[in-house]
C-alpha cells in the first residue's frame, strides 16, 4: 500500500507540462495558502484556538479546487526537485532541511540503505501534506493541498473535550514508542503498551497520533484524548509525515 501511494504521488510530480496548461486554464480556481503564522479565523474555524506554527516561506503552497474525477490528483500543482549530495550530508540533515521524512526520500529514490555518495542526485518531494481529523466521524484525511490522498478510520476521545479541537503541528516522531503512564514505564514490546507501533506527537503536550492494541475499537470515541489508528495505518502514515506537518482537528 505504501508503494501504491508513492507511485500515485510520483505521477503528479511528473506532470509539469500538463500542470502549466491547467494553471493557465483554471486560474480562477487558484488558492494561495497563507503562512500559518498569520492565519486568521474564519467561519469554518470560528471559536477555535490556534496553535503556534514554525512554518517558513518555503512552506507556502499553491493548490486548486478539484471537482472532477479523483484521478485528476496527478495534475495537481505540486513540485519536486533534484538535490545533489554534498560533503558531510546525511539523510537526516537533508530530510530536516526539506521537511520530508527519511523514509519517503528512500522510497522515492529506491534506496536500500542510508548511505550517501557525494555527487549523488536525489529526488526531493515538495508536497505539503496536511492531516485533517473529524472527531464526529472518527476519520482522518491525508491531503496534499486540497487533494484527498487517503482516508483512515480513527478513534478519538471519550468526551467532546478530551481530543483538542484546533490547528496543531507534528512535533515528534517515534517508531515503537515507550509509554510512560502514571509513573510506570511500559516498554515498546509490551502487550500492555497502548501506543502501538508508531507515535506522531503534537505540539500540544501529551497529545498525538499513535497505534493501538485495541484495533476492534477503531472508529469509536474511546481514547483519553489522543488519536488512535490501526498499527498498519499509522505505520503507513508515518512514512510520509515529517515534523512540522499541519494537523487540523474539528468536531463537525
């Protein structure tokens, strides 16, 4: 499934000629996303508290409204560039500079290890993923601009107040996280570890996206505030979502 999503994204990364014609033809549909530091509330987010967003100018994206068949995603106006590996470069440094995961870089470039060679050319995506979570429907939507890439079932908080509503960003990423619960350290391998196989933490302390040891409860409002996903789903999402990714949580 991960390879299928990567292939899907590569298709619209490779559509620059079609893209140029689409932008000219549909100029009235262009939407320039504001820098999130300057985001102002509108009727959609009325009354929601905004979180701090450390977004740079390169985080601005051009997207369009799509009312056609979903396969038009391949024509969406997103960019990729080629990067030439320099002396002392590492995948960690490159991924941090470009706000993309190491896993995604390796998948796009067919890399089996983390080793780099000076002069090596890498395809670096510039996609601007966004995660939208609807608490009422218990669904998570993975988007690039306004384009829906995939939808996932999730579990949210038991009450309307336990899962926070607003805009946040991913602040931490951990595979096989250790769970610190009421003074007890629960190892990643423990069958009692509620966090499952992945953790994507928000800038709001103690809240985030994670796996679960209760997959049968996914789709219900049963958590203590975090967003639970099936382990296989959060593992797939983890491949694409870097630190700094926007997370929008709403309850309608």
